[in-house]
């Protein structure tokens, strides 16, 4: 999109977008999901049994299967690696990432057996020693696929034995001592000292999540998660208890509970990188140590009849995303997909925001990004996310200055709005088309679909019992983006979800947002049609809303049905434009957060004037003022301070309060000023996140004044302390 170019609709927006999305529906991915470019009409069958991999014999089959893979790599034919019905044990990793590695290969199908009803009958079971926080080969996934073309996995079950997660029934709750006792279900793994990552509570009759906050959340392995499960010394082998985790007030006897032994150190089941024409069909995933699939820098992807779901007595699958797509291109088709029981976001599609570090002249900039392997070349198109609308420029020359730093020179001059800190994205790392259809995403503690790219069609799908938004459109963190453009959401069912606010301030089961410190009121989510959907039973929490629009323009709603919904539509007026509501339902208009004056002195967790002085603290997934980071601590005596360097004078002091059901209900904020110390106790579990006034005080020159956060009762942690920004505003003379 060019700078200053404004969209003019000559026919309804929905018709334009649907035509665009379906125009290319047959392009990019061939029959069965894989291009067989250059492949022979009759593939060569390589039976893994001929290389020593025998189903059900109990031996480690990974080396033999890898031999079969190497034989396929050495052949110029279209090869099918064929497996028999039964369980193949994988115990020897082909590197740090996975048990099996497909690298620099073309035209390969990894094919399992099927039962009479078509269900997969081949199990690839990874066998690793149980433990907490495993990594590397000790946390190997199933497949690492890199630099390949025309690769398909079909008729496979991917599992771990034992699984790195467990589940049980709550048999005792003592809220006075914050102790919970659980009987582990038969056959589920357990050991003394299990960590309790990504714990959730379940209704054992329905198998669905209970509509409460997550029991545990975060990655602070040496602080909060240093508390572990211990075996109850009563002669029972499967009874465990845990104390001091702060969730005893959110569970009841008879409920189910699940947790994981890892959260962010393990490998995905499938790591697929720098490949083209990849297909997964008729695949099941029953346990993941981290993400189920991480796919980056690929072109053209098909996921059909793939189920990520708990099996047997398991209640959950994994502690992270099910499908995470990063910096891909071409076409993505997800058809007949089912996801249940993952902790973070089941479906994620994103690219990478790149930051301008130096404006060299009107044509050249120095850039940097967090992690990844982006490649910039002459002729590439770059989108700049600045001004009223993003605009594009074409690279004339690009020089890598080492790692993730590049010097880019453009054919045309850059406007003055491009400054140090501005964000850009490489248009070559975005999909041309994404289709999600005929799928179900339910029972997940996250946002069902997080989408930060363009050209999305979601249709004929069910989104149910997901804690956050069902569809979130827009950037989620400092490195991820960009914004959603050209989106059609039609003929879907959204129900019994969104009992937790996304980032404390996004209320919709469909929501448009930005969660990035570089943006505020920009209207960059653009061209969204929401039609002929049913929104049902969205009523848990006063915030619950069907559609919540922020940071968006050109949005059309029509033909939608709202049943037992607290708020059909909310619109943030300052950050939206051209919102067309044809549904005839009331709209809640939001007028926006308070904006601090330019002279305000703001100290946040990225400032050197912010200190965590007592306890263990960690980065939170929640965000605060203007998208800034927040920190949290479960330590009972935890404390943090904000100490500005002030000129002598009178200042109004405000703190940005992070509201969440798991926060500390008696958070004490003590302001130390020239006249002494003034204490304010605030409930961080109720109301809306935002600025709260602590008072107006006299301060001496220098750093003698500060704000200190702690608990009103430092002997007991009733929830997390959460820190963000504190503002000191000079009083007018």
C-alpha cells in the first residue's frame, strides 16, 4: 500500500475481500496439498522395516528410520517412507532438535498405516527420561524438516512415552495453608518434585475448561515455579500435594487439574524451516513438550485433518502454541483441524517487526530485529508502519552489517516520519492467502487464532471454551507483527469463551488490537468483514463482548446473531475509523485512556530508575501503559521501587494498575516524599487496568523520593504483585 493512498470502495467491502480471497483459492498448493514438481508418476516405496525399524518390538527405531530417510535423500525419485501399523519407539535424537531429520530433500512422503475407518494406525513415540525444564536432545521433538521441497507427513500419531504432562482429580483443598492435594489419574506420569507449569482446572464431566483464571502461568522456573509437587506420605503412590502457589482459592474438590513439566525450553513435535510445499494430513498429536509445531520461512503449507488433542486420561496436550507460523509466504490452507488442550495460543500467524536504529540520510537506514533469519535484497518491498497509513518502499541495495543488523538503501526518499524507533516489515515474509475452514478450536487457555498478517478467510468453524479472545487481529509483542489486513470471518460459531480479558483491556471474542510500545492510536488493522456468524453465551465477566474494535479502520459487520451476550459490539472511538454496523445491535463507544501530558516523568520496568528490591520477579505476558512491559512476583515479601531524578517541586503521582484475577488484592503503594510516607492500598483484581492517582506531594531535588510496591500483608501472597509504570507530573504554577 502506498503512502497517502486512501481506499475507495466501489462495491461492498465484503464482496471485494471475498472475491480476492477466493480468486487464488486453487493456487499455491496442489492436489493433496503437495506440488509434485518433477516427481515420478509412480513413487518408490521405501519400507522402514527393510532398514531395521520394526513396529512393536520395543527397540529404538530412530536410527533405522534415519537410515531410510538418508536412502530417500540419496535418490532422485519421489520416495514414500512406509510404516506398518503399531508403535515405533524413538530414543536416539538426530541432533539437538528432533529424533528424525529431513534436510535438503525433495518429493518425499512419510506415510503411516491406517485403520479401516481411515484413522492413523502408526504411532511415533518419543521415549525420553522424565524431568523438569528439559532442553536440547533431552527435549527432542519428532521431526526437524529444513530446506526441503514437496514433503508430506500423513497417517501418523505423534506422542511421547511417558508424556511430559499429567492430570488428576482434586481431593483436598486447604485455603488457609494454600494447599491442594491431587490423585493422579491411572497411567499418567508423576514423580516427586514435578513443576506445575501452565496448570488449568477442568470439568471432569464435560472435559472442558472451567471458566476461571489459569491456575499457574509464566516461565519463572527459579522463582515462582521453584515450588513443586510432593508425594503425600500416606502409602498411596499417586497422591501429591502443593502449597504456596496461590491457586487454592480457584479450585474445588472433584475438579480436574492438568499441568506440564516444561514451558519454554523444549523442542516442538514438528520444526519445519526454510521449506516449500509442505503438507500434513491425517496426523494426531497427543503430547507436546513445548509448541506442537513451529514453522518458519516456508512457502506454501497445507494442514488437513490434523488433530492436536488430549488422549486417554490426559486433559491437556502442551504448554505452548499448537501451530505457530512465523515469516512464511505463499498459501496456507488449514482444513478440518481440531485443537484442544494447549496453554498459549492454538493458532498463530506472524511476521517480524524490524526497528529503525539509525536514519543515515533520506534514502538509507540502519535496522535491527530481535531473532530470526530475515534476508533483505535489492528489489524487495518494505512496509513502513508510520503515519496515518503504512506505506511501501523498494530496496535499491541492502548490506548485512552482522547478525540481525542491516543497512537498507531505497530507490525513493523516505519521509520525515521515518525516525529512529520506527517499525517496518518485509513484505516477502507474509502469506498471499490464508484459509481456515471446517475446523474446531476448543478448550484452550489462550486466544484461538492470533493473526498478524494479511488475506485471511475464516469460515464454517467452531470456536468454543477458549479463555481469551477466539480471534485476535494485530501485533502481540515488541517483535511480532504487523497488523491484520483484508480479513473475512464468516459462518462461524463463537461460544462460551472470553472469560479473561486479552492484555487486560481487550474484551471481544473477536478483537482487533495493538500490543506494542511503538504504537498507540494507529488504525492499521484494515479491511475486515465479520458476517453471518453466531455469538453465543459470552456472558462470564462484565467485560465479555462479541466484537471489540480498536486500532482498526474499514470494518463491516452484517448478518451476525447474538445470543446471551453481555455486549454485542464495542468500538474504541479514538483508534478506529469507518466502522459499519449493519447488525442493528447496540454499540458501546469507548472514548479512550487518559493521555499523560508531555512534561510527565514516567518510570517503567525498562528504566534504570526501576528496581526489584525483594523477591523473585519475571516478565509477564500482560502489558501496561502504551503497550509497555509488565513484571510480576509471587514472593510473599516481594517489593519493587520507582525512583525518579526530580527537580524540587510539587508533583502529582500516578501508578498504572495491572488488573487481573490472579493479581494481589491488597497491593500497597508507598510514596516517599518530602513530607514523609503516604501509603495507598489498591485491589489489583477488580475494575479496569489504567492509571490510579496516589496523590500530590512535595519532592526535594534529586532521587530522595520514590514509590515502593509491596503487599499490605507481606507474610502472605494472595496473588501476584504486578509492576508497570509510575508517572510524576509537575504541578502547574
